[in-house]
C-alpha cells in the first residue's frame, strides 16, 4: 500500500471526486468553486507532467485562506453549508498531498462521505441515481488502485458493479432495521431561513395568478374510498379577515374549539404534504380530526406545531356536508364586516343599491353571483393591472380577473352590504393519477373563495369563481384555462403523451416519498410488529441488524466460494478426485504435483493393506486418462472402484 | 526390446558407479534422437560415460578434444589436393561417425562450436559447397566444464537449446567411490565392454519411442508447466515451444524405457531436470544452478491437471 500512484489513478480519482462535488457547485460561493476547479486542474497538470507536489507550506497557506474565506462568507464554520464548503475544499487540498496508494484510499473514503453530504440538500430520485453512479465510479477507482498493471476500464467498472450489487442485500437490511430517529437527522439552523413556497397569509391582486404558474406539487392525497367529485375538493388553507383596500391578510390565529354539525359520513384520506416552510396543513372542508402535533384555529385552519420544512404525512377525515358557526359571537361577526374607509366608493354604492333592491342576504348574494355570471365578466390568468381602488376598477372597468379578484370583490361587496364575509385560500381540485390511484394537488391548483355568514346557517362557502367559470370548479384549472397558454406546459392537457409521462414520473416519485423517504420510526415499528417483533428497542434492532449482516455476508461468501470450486466434467478425473479425497480423509492426501504412480506407491508404503485396491485403481485410471483406451465400460468400472473404495 | 535397453543401462552402470539416474537420462536422450550435454567439473567421469554409452550401443565412435585453437575444419574435415588423381579429395573429419564425443566443448572458440552445433541440428555438413550427410543414427555427446572454470567460452542459450538434455554427474556417493577406488581401471573395463545393441536395433527403438501415446491430459500437464515458467517471475525466460517439444520427446523415450505404451506425468517429471535444467535461468540471488533442483522446484509448483 505504500507504492506510489500511477498518473491514471490520479486522473480517475480526481475526475470521480469532481463528479461527486459537482452538485455542490450551485450552493457554494463562486470564489470557492473557482478555487476548487483550479486545484483540480493543478493536480491533473502535476500528474501529467510528473512534477513534484506542492510543499506543505503552500498547502497550509491555502487551507488557512480558504477557512477564513468560508468563515467570512457563512459567518460560522459549523452547520450544514459551511461544513460542506470546508469538506469540499479540504478534500481538494488532500488531492494535492496524495502521494501513495494509502492517501488515495483516504481520499476514496472522503469521496464516499462527500456523497452523503449531497443528500443533506436533496433526497430526490435523480439525486439518488446520480450518487449511485458516483459511488460506482469511486468504487471502480478503488478497485483500480489495487491493480499493479492497468486493467481495462470496463473490467474495473464491472468489478465495482458486482461489488455494489453484492452490497444490495446489506443495504436493504440496514434500511429496514437501522434504528430511526424522529424527524430529519440533519436539522440545521440554515433550514429555518429557507424561502417558503406556496400559499402565504396575504392575498392581493396577482398573488394567486403567480402561484398558478407553478407546477410544483403542494401535496398528494390518497383516499381510502372513491375520490369525491372535483367541486367538493376545497382544500382549506389560510383564512383571511383583514382588508386594507388592496390586500387581504390573516389575523392573529385565534385558537378555539370550533363547533360544527355534520350531516354525512366522513371521507377518510392520507395527505403527504411537501415542505413549504409555513405551518398550514391542508384538509378538505371540513376537517374532522387533527393530525399529530397540530392545533386548529376557530376558523378551521390546521396549524402544525413546527413549520413544515420536511415532507409530512398524516391521516385525515373530513365531513363534506356540514354547518358550523351559527352561534358566532357578535365581536367576531363585526370583524367580518370591517372595510377600510375611503377605498372603492363605487363598490360601496353598488352594495347599498343592492341592499335596497333585495330584501334578504341570500338575495343580495345571488344578485352579485348573477352579475358575475352575466355582466360580461371573464376568468383569465392575465388580468390587467389594477390601481388604488382595485375592487372598483375590477368590477366596473376591467371585468377580467382570476379567483383572487372575484373572491375579493365578492367579500367586499358582501361586507359593504352588511353581510359578514371572509376569504378562504387554499387549493381547489387536483389531478387524479391513474397510475397509483392518488390525487396530485399542485401550486397551480391554488384558489381563493369566500365564506359568508348567514343567520341560522352559519358560515357558508360561496365560490364566486364558480359563477364566472363553472369549469374551474367542475373540472379543474387546466380545463378552465384550456384556451390560454399561460399554464406550465406539463399542467396543460393538450399533450396527452407528456401528461402520461408526467403522471408516471409523479407516481414513481410518490412511491419513493412514501416508502423510502417516508420510512419513519412509526412505519418501522409497524413493519416490525407485522413481522412479529413487538416493542423493538434499539438493542434488539442492533442485534437483528448484526445477525442479518452476518447471515448475508455468509451467504455471499458461500456463493463466492462455490464459484471458486473447479467443476470437473471428465468422469475419469472426477472418479480419481473422489478416490484421492477418500484417501485424503485418512491423512493420505495427494499433493497437487504428485503423479498417480508416485501417489499409489506412497499410499502403498504407508498402508500396505490398501496396496491391491489402490494399485488396481491407479492402473485403470492411468490407462483411461493417459492411455488410448476410451471404453465406456472401463470408465464405469473405474467409477465403481472409486465408489467401493473404503480406505 | 526394452530389456535390452535396460541391459545398456546396467552395463554402463557397471562402469560409472552410483549414477543410474544420469545413465538412464542419457539413454533416454539417445532414444529420443536428441543430443546430450554433460556438464560437470573435470574428473567425475564425463568422458568415461560417453565412451561407455557409445560402446554399449555398438555405434561407431569418435572423440574430438575441443581446445581454444580448434578450427571448424578439424571437426568437419578438409579437401586436400591429390597429386596422383589431380583432384581435390575430401578427408572427412571426426564428425563423420555415429557417436561424437565433443570433449570440453566450451573450451573451443564460438566458431568451432558453431560448426559442431550446425551439424547437430542439420544432420549434415556442407564443405566446399558440397553437402554431405552424416551417418545415422547421429548422436553428439558434449561435455563441458562449468562456466565458472577458467578458459571457457560459455555456449550461448540459443546453442544450449540444441541439446535435448543436459545432465550433471556430481561426486559419487561414498559407497560408489569406495567401489571405484577398489575396482579395476575404468579404461580396461571400457575395452571389455561389448555392445548389447546393434545400430538397427537403436533405430527401431527410436521409432518405437516416437509411437508412445500422449493423451490430451498429459499435454495439459506439459502446457501447464510451460505456462508456469512463462508467467513466473522466477525465471529470466519461459520455456520455448522447442523446449516443450523436447520435454515431450524425452518423456516418450522415458516411458518406453519404463515399458509403457503411454506417457504419464511421472515420465515428464523424471526427464524434467535434464530437459529444462539448461534452458531455464533462475533469477534472484539464491539461483538454483543445479538442473534437478530447478526441476524439483518447478514440479512442486505446477499441479497435475
């Protein structure tokens, strides 16, 4: 292991380390990338020209400089990002100190470690596949270092592939049995600063429209029974009460025990929500229970105890037919009537007029919905920009808008007419993936609707968008926007092949999320219980893991050793070997280089009682194997002699 | 017929005491139509062995003492002008005989050596543009001093290769030496030694040796040995195909002497020391010079397939 390295080893090792470090390029500061690239290049140049490696002083200088740089950039040397940056630069510098095969082995193991760091950032299938390729190539490097003569690259790759394939059973065993830790292992301070995606707790004209351009998955749902109709799929998110003339905002959460009456049996389903950095957990109107570690507000938002920064999976039940809030307090209803003074005067005028014309609240509501349906309003993803009196401009001039425009205008009209109203944001609908039978809800499905409070009925959901574009509610966003090429390509329905492909990929990704990334302590416990192992502790898991590893290693060893055994086809030779091994078990093993006659003589000297059968056998054997005889009868006679031989 | 061969071995063994294995190898070499090189220090009976062998097989015999001033013509012969007939007349050299003893072959210059070696290979000599065939059977026994002795021109490897076998006599054992010291003069014994084979018998036996069967299992073994010498770092060069052929010929002759119709691995092992001893040059410091040591080492390393 102390031999110096050939330049091809250096080349391959440098290349494979560069491959492993490549995904970090997008996350590291530019000067670090430049430094690492320069060092890689320098090392390759040195390997090519066989110039001596840089002195210790130079390396120490770069180490100090780079460490200082990392500290200045991240303002710490700890944590995920700074740690990875340091690891990358140190590994690159170690390349410049690589002289012997032992150094190379160290670098190979560092390379494996660097592979793991990539999973701190991304745990998707493409990352996993890429890292698998990296591990494959690093392993091939390791195999190559152990050869003194240069074998063909394909041979190295094959050997490394076989090694990886042999490790698969162990990998599965460790995946299933390694004690799991609640929550992600790598919760780092940097995570909390990650920008959040998806819904927010404010809504102004244009905010929903922006969301509609994103094909990112918000969450996936699998229903226990049939998926309800699209018009029933209102996924409740933030509820907005406060309006300042342009922007709707959520108030401070009011945690109360909401009361409700249900009229129908609940639907049961499981939600797997993608990380979005906020606390909301989504459920169908009206949620019938709470996921673990979450609370509900009095307006039926479900809030997780900690922001959703990792993928989360929870079981839910919802009642699609309900009444609630009939006994809402006067103070609460007063909050649902607030309007900022001085904004949208024309809307206020219209509301007063409607109030005069129609007697009941229901009639006022219906009049507004009729207006949306018939007075030339249209549903579009590219509405004109609106000015200060946004609702006025929308209602009387533009008459074009997206869900936020309609819900906002409706709520303002209602409030102006004296009917308590609020905005509910969330998602509407979703796409059923026939492969895997689950519902995909994307950011593009983001929606805003209203709830109005009617005496005797409580809070009632009214979706003004339904009045202008029934298709949005009945069949979803892609159907409603069929004419407009604004939606992301993958969401539009006009390319059936693309759609199919996308659904296939999503199904695979969903399984990956559910079974690989979502293999939580609970799931592990459930699996072990099903295997008859109740109350699995750390210790029993460790023992099980050890036993399983030992068994796998043994099995592999047996398989490998079987391959080493030479299979003898020649019956004459096989009979001879059987004969020899019989004598071998009596302490008279044939030496490899011992000819048949010499062997027979030795055996006869050691065991004079065996002389006759041994000599007879050997004579026949030599005649058959080295002579010109090829008589089958003699062969079977030889086999018989070998069988009957009892030393 | 094989009993007669054993009689030859017996008779020669009566003169060269305690060296049965070497005598048997020498006879096998003769049966395999190869030439024999005997290498050892002076005075252990090289020349006597050659004499005894030639005498007991009843072949015509000539001896050439190689010296540093020996010329090719001294071996091959020369054409001399005959004044009576007015023509050049060829006077054949000592090589025109059935058994040539080239004594101390490595004391001659390479020029003289190569004259002999060409004759060995071609079984004919070309003098003054005229090709003359040598008598059959033609058998060269060369003796040489170990190369570390003073005044030698070591034979190059390519020429060593032309000898089927090289044997080394070594000092006799204590009993054999005592018998030698007590016994008659060897020269007198040689005079009395009658032939127990005729030339035709020898030719017949040589043909019979070629008929000995070699099974493919045995070829596997020979190839394994050859392959091992080529792959191993212990030898400067591996065995050549010619060496493999030589091994096979010698093993056949040995099998014939053992009255077998086919060759077995033991035959190969028996002749291995004689055949490969001068062809394999061990590398490293503790080089095994001795042919049988090289062979024993090689035998241990190659399993019989």
